[in-house]
C-alpha cells in the first residue's frame, strides 16, 4: 500500500492523536511549532520525548528527528509514531493481540498481584494476555503500535490517568462524582484498544528522512544535532518534581513483563517500581543538570519549554542558556494559565538560544 509521504517543509501530514500523557505539549504545539518553523536546521533531538508530539511535529516539518526518552514504554511510543514510516495494524493484527492464542499457556502475574489496585480481575486477566501477545509479535513497529494502543487504553480507564495510588475504588464506587468519566472507565479494554490502534495508524507517515527513536539518559546521548528541544520534568516552587516512573510504572511493567517481579517495590501499597533518584527531579541538582545539558549541546540551536514558576526560576534558566548562546529569545504563551496551579504567575514559556560563542 502506498503510504502518506510528506516532503520537507510541508505541513500536510497527519495530526498527532489525542493523548492523556502528563506534561504533553500537544495543546501548545501550534505555538511552539510557529517558533520552530522560523529556525534553520536539518536534524533535531527531542531530548525528553514523552508523548512524542514534538518529534512528530518536527517530522512533519521534514526534519531528521531523533526522539529520546529514558523510559522503555515511551521508547515504544517513539518507535510507533516517529521512527515508523509505514507499518500499521490490520484488523487481523488487532484480533491477534487482544485475544488469547489457542493452546497458548499464559502467566497471570498482573491478575495474581494487582488485584483491587488499578483494574478489575477480568481486566487484569486481559492485560496479562495482551502484554504477553505483544512480546511475541513479529514486526517491531506493529508491536510498538500495539503497545501505544495498550497504553492509551490503560490510561483512559484510570482515574486521573495515572498509577500513583491504589484507587480502583474511585472507579467502582456508586457515588455522585465531581470529576472523571465513568462511561470511559467502564468501556471495555477491547473497545479502547481498537479506537487507539486506529488513531495510531492514522498518525503514521514518512517524511523521507531516517527518523529514529532511542532510549537513553539524555546525559549519555553522543550525537550532535542542528537543534535540541528540551522539555524536562517540571519541579514546582515547593521542590516537588514530576516523577514519570512513579506516575507510569505500570506501563513500564507492561513492556518489561518478564522482569516485572524484580522491578516492583513490594513494600509499596500500589506496587510501584523501585525508584532511582534523578537530577531532573532534585531541586538541589537541577541547576547543574541544566548547565551540563546546555553545555553539551552548545553548538546546537537550543529550544527549551518551561513553566515560569518552577525550579530553577525562569530568570535562572534564561541565564543558563545565555551562558552558552549569544542570542536568547524568551516567548510567553499568554492565553493559557495552568488551571490547577494556585500560582497565578505560572505561564508556559519557550526559550530559544541561537548563534555561536
Ligand atoms: C515533560 S515530559 C516531556 C513531554 C513531551 N515534550 C511531550 O510533549 O509529551 C519529560 C520526559 O522526560 C523523560 N525523562 C526523565 N528523565 C530523563 C532523562 N534523564 N533522560 C531522558 N529522558 C528523561 C520522562 O520520561 C518524560 O517522558
């Protein structure tokens, strides 16, 4: 089948699917993209790729994009929607993924251990089957699309779209709710999966460039790029950082099914994974982490997304970019303020550093 092909610089390619990923820049993409379009570069690193929306947008602009993220489940998203140029899931593929294979014996790790935590017993049994079917799936891009659909389905059925608490009871309790969407929570996994598989299929395209998804601590990325886009986990003014593995450990478990028992913190009520401390969520290490990262990519155009009320402060971060780049522009997105933020000064901003020292 002829695939949608996008030529350099054209914006004809498919839009990125809706996502429930915390911190996704999807709603800011027209604004961020408007600034990226003004810059001259051929290759780009999306250093903290997350949902993949920025990489997908850069790919649509005709650039050679490398999507990077530390977490394995995000890597699958990058493979599915950035590196993948043409594979899509057929109806037959979907049927093979979401049903038990005849004669196959399945482990029941999720059903045995996660009862009453995130999903019902029947849903846990389905997740056991799908996680194991995907591990055996032949084509890595189709497998990645399958994981993408599984993650989006799993998020849609979670209160707050997270795995930070044992709170299945919120979904099941027969009470009036001021939040959430019981219809979405109760829709069967199979239906969610089909919907998200179709949305993922529709987002696949080629831009004629060899785009890539890698899984690395950003500190270990060796290659150099024309532009580096930086969107780190957010640390709020009280010093609390967004711990992505803490929020999404269950999705990481789905792709590391065979190793999951060794990764779990068995002492935690909601069976999260054992933590590793990262400089990107440590208020006392974050300034040095930014300094190292910006210095490492000082020969690239640097584009940093930031929330103005975090740690480091906006002024400190602009100062750090200014240390390595002669020209620094700061843009604010004025129409959007964070609804849940009590700090009225919380604004989305974009720092662009260019030129050479
Ligand atoms: C704010 S999110 C990025 C959101 C993304 N720009 C989007 O629009 O969806 C930060 C991401 O950084 C990743 N991350 C955290 N520490 C990292 C590290 N040391 N190296 C690479 N990625 C890291 C997290 O897994 C998370 O997906």
